[in-house]
C-alpha cells in the first residue's frame, strides 16, 4: 500500500561553528559544515528512526516534537523568506534556513528496518 507523502519541517541554524538541521516533528538533528551536509545527515537519521520504529512496531517512537520555540522560529524564518520572495530582496537572517524533508518511501524504510533485523541476529 502506497502512503501519502509526508514532509517534515526542517529549521537550519548555526551552533558552535557548524550547521544544524532540526526536524521539528521528530526533534532529530543532523550536523555538518553546511546546511546541505546537515540536512543529508538528518535525512539518514529520520530514515533510521522510522525504520527502527517499524522494526519495534512502536509508531510512538516517531513523533516527538521539538520545543515550541523552534516551531515559532521556523514560522518566523519561513515568513521572512516568503516576504523576501515577494519583495525580490535578500533574507535579513541568513544564519537560518528552512526546508521540507519528505519521509522516505516504503522500500527505503524497509532497507533501514532490515539493518535492525540483521543487527539483532
């Protein structure tokens, strides 16, 4: 059965000299020298967390929202990006970034789940 595409909200910010990509709905963080690197790491972590949740049969392991302040910051940054787009100007807070992260497809998640089965054997 194919599931609808679910997209996580991701807030990027700098912390101690590196980029952090925070998946707001799961409170998971990826780290890297650039936002893109942090986002790639986060993408893998999300897949592993969902695969682990499926392996354990515990969907409650997926949804653990970040602190409300991060959702508020995401909304502020998204609004600023949209306003900059309309004004055709630059964003005034380039130390933040936003993105959407689609949850991996079922066959990709199955690969993560299989790795947990092998590790437990």
